[in-house]
C-alpha cells in the first residue's frame, strides 16, 4: 500500500477508535460504578445498555447550544475544542503495537508532556470566558492543581527515561523486553498514576469541577455539544493516561505470544482504566489545601528521591 | 525535492504566524486575548525550533513557556477579573470579525503540526543536523556548567524568598492550641 | 505527654492515610461480587407497604352514597393547598361536594388530608404511577377521584352515627346513634 494512504488510514482509524472508546468509557464507568454501589447502572438501551451513549449523544445534540450573553464568545467557543484537540493530539505519539501508532517522534515523551501541559488552557479559558464565579474558582483551582502536578509528572518519568536512555516511546517499550519498568520504577509509576488522575481532573482530584461546592466548576456555563467536548475530553485523557502508563511502565505491547501485541496493549490499558474507575468510585475528595500539600510536600520529594536513587543505581 | 519546498513553506509560514501573533498580542485591548496570542506565538516559535533541529528546545518551549509560565500570567489576569464593564467595552472595540484571524492562524499551525509530524519524511533542514537531548545535557554539564550553577543559585534564592514571604505567622490562637496539645 | 511531631509520627500519618485508602479500594472492589439491590421497576413491582401513600381517592359508604360531606377540613389541612371543593346540600339533607378538585402536580402525598377527614372519605392508595405528558391532566376532578367502594374502612357509615336528620329519618334514629339528650329535663 502507498505509505501515505497507509499512514492516513492509521491516523483516522486510531483517532476514531480513541474517541469512540472514550464514549464507550462513559458507559463502562457508569456500569462499573453501579456494580460497586450495588446497582446496575444504565442497562436499558441496547444490549447491556451500550446504546446509552447513542442516546446521550442524541440528547446532547438536541440541547440548546447556549452561549451566555455575558461570555467572551470567541474564547468560550474555542476552549472546549482545544480541550479535545490537546488530548487527541497527545494520543498521536502513543505506540500501540509494532506498526500501529500515528507518529514516531524522537521526543515523543516530551511531546506528550507538552500536550498535557497545554491542557490546562482549555480549562482556564473556558472558565474565564464563562464569566461566572463558580467557573472562575474552578479555573483557578485547575490552574494551580495542574501546574503543580505537572512538575512531578515530568520528574517521575525521568527515571524511566534514564533507564531506557531515550525519549522515543517506541524505543522505551523495546527497552522493557527484559523486564517491565514497573519493577525498578514502582515509585515513579505511583507518582505518574496520581499525576495522571490529577491531570485529567477526575475524582479524587476533581476539585476544579467539585459538584458539591462549585456546581460544575469550570464548565458550569457549558451545555450541549460544547459540554460534551469537555466531557469526552476527560475520558480521552483517562484513556491517554492509562495508555501512557502501559507504554512507560508495563511494557506496552510486549507479552507472551499467545495474544497479538495490540491485544496485550489494550488489555493492559483497560486494566488500568478499571483501576482508575475503581479509585473514582471509592476515594473521597480531599480539601484543596490537602491536595496542594500532598503534591508539594509528599509527591515532589518522593519523585526527587526516586530520581536520585535511580540515577545513583545506574551510575554504580 | 518537494519536501525541501514544503520545508521552506512550513518554516516561513510559522515565522509569519509568530510575527503576526506577536503583533496582535501587543495590540489587543483585552488582556486575555493578548495572552491567547502570546501562546499562539510561543507555540509557533516551538515549531521553528523543531524545524531548526532543536526538538528538545521546542518541547521545552511548549512545556515551560506555554505550559507553565503563561499559565501564571493567565492566573493573575483571571484574579484581576475585569468584569462586565470592560467586557462590554472590549466588545465595542472588537467586532465579530476579531475571531477570524486567530482561527486562521490556529488552522495554519495545525496544518504545520500535522506536516511536521510526518515520520516518513521528517522535515530536517538541509545542512543543519538535529540537536539530540544528550547533546543538550552534555553542553549543560560541560562548557556551560558555571552558568547552570549560577542559574540554580538564582532559583534557590527565589525559592527561599518565596518561602519566607509565604511563611505562616503563628497567631496567638495557634500558640494556645499548641500549648494545650503540649500539656495534654 | 510528649509532643508527637517527629519524622516517625509523620511517617505513621502518611502510612495510615494510604492504608485506609487501600482498605477502601479493596472493600469497594469486593462489591463486584455482591448482588445489586436494584428493583427493576417496570418489569418488577417494588414492594408497597399497606400504608403506602399514593393517588388519592374519594370513597363511598357501604350503601353506595358519597362519604365526603364537604367539610373542607382536608383542604385546610393540606400543606400545599392543592384541594379545592364546594359544598352543596341535596333535598334529603345530605351534604356533599359540588365539585372536588385535587391538583396532583402540587400534592406531596403527605396524607394529612386523610388524617383530617372526619368521614374516612378521602383516602390515599398504593397507586403511584401518575405520570402525564400534560400537566393539566394532573388536576383530578370529582369524577376521577370517586371510587365505587368503601376503601380501607368497609363498615363505616358516617350518617349512621353523626346525629343529623337525613333522608326523612329523625335525629338519633341511625343504627349507631343514641337518642338525643333532652337538655331541659333533670332526669338522668
Ligand atoms: S396528601 Fe397532603 S398534599 Fe396531598 S392532598 Fe392530602 S394533604 Fe394535600
Ligand atoms: S374529604 Fe373528608 S375532610 Fe375533605 S371535605 Fe370531604 S369529608 Fe371533609
């Protein structure tokens, strides 16, 4: 096949799968939360309720797509699109299996970090443009939270980078042939996992949109498809965090030969997603100062310690 | 040959975007819009870095400048909440066509990004070799080690200053509770 | 007592924090294997207690006459003021409601009307499926409220014990009434 056509097909297929998978994830999460709370969750529309996402989509499309008269129109419209764009773009560098993956950047890991660090703009500009007190508070929280969690998100990955000696994600996976990085980098994994949850602002780190105190936080004024963009963007970023952890710590597509590589990748990713949903279903939301203290006083020293120890062990 | 042309096109286009976005950044009345252009400008600057072979610098430009420093700017501007009145003023200054330009710029950037990410024909400049992360590290801890150390001193003093300013003064109330805890 | 601010104590706090969260995670995950408490309603009817308070009805005497005497006690007891009625009197002397209207879009099913009613006329039933597409359809008139039976108190008949002359029957002639006391007499 023509390489251009091939890569185009790759791009379109993967991105479609990602967005569709994120939509399906909304259903999965509701079902799982239901099971863990001794309920059923959505089980009416279609087989096992899977068509619930179609119903939700129709509902969201039919809703009035309202832009508040006091909002900053341009920014208000751009923000949700940007939220979606950033997470989907970050997906571009994730290698799923040999030959499956959109691009193979030399600085793939840095590209991923860059995209996640841009993600906060969507939240902040959405919040600013809404001109609403709750949105403003949510936006401020999001900014402080994401900036601080980014710091040690990057730091926690440096151990992996030191072990593999590359920023290229494909090479990072191949460096784990002899053993996944989860073993030597268990602390790094823990920190990255927490930071990943915080970056996609999900419970227990969902203070930017804490329902109980801020109505819906930064997307209070959003409705219809614009809200859906934020909503699906959150799930895409959950998928992205899980996929990234798989690549960095669980050996990506590597695994025994009785399953194809892509299946291994998906299996590991889905397991991590389940873990994230379990965490959402069980842990309480901390107070805001507790969140910050946890970040700066616990996670940051821990990631620095991890870095120093890894460096020392590599040198000797 | 076509890739060489494409390279030039991409390079000059992102240069153009940088210049235009920076100019717009300066001329905006609304602080948040100005920041938006500043971000666009630093993103296109990152593309220029990438095209010149400094992929690491490009990534850092996005992570550090666009991703962290600018957020603090936005943070402050949001805290200063300009309110309804200045928004109305701004609406009078900025008619509906105001959003056309940024979206065109963003579209160009997007195209460039997609082109730049094509791994079949990486857009490497001719005659310039890429700077790997390792080279950056060696340079930082080799010839430039003094500069790095000086910068770290500067940062450390900043850190200590911030720590001092943010120090929690023990209030009489706290003192009481501490005493009680100590005696109890 | 010594003040606990040492590194060991802090370490203990951190450990405690993680330990309790992990216990929570395990406990929640163990609910994967428990049975759901959900009653899948339209297919499976939930258990309704005998005193469940649902749609309101107006009942009749064992003789088939309307029980409601239009005393307005229910309307005044109603916290949401959703009952509205008008008294009328027929030639036999019985009182009844000329119209009786309950707006179920306001009713909170508190049952105070049933408690206030001196004649057991107004009663709450176990029917709760009142949904309508049109809000106006939730305003029930007398013909919608009236049922054919006596409801929860099958033998009760107000006019047999109220001491009022109706249908040509004198005061005190009802089956459960005593003769009226002659207040002018001194005899017991
Ligand atoms: S149940 Fe309560 S609210 Fe409803 S009509 Fe009776 S008194 Fe009023
Ligand atoms: S339903 Fe009962 S309380 Fe209400 S008016 Fe009739 S008799 Fe009186």
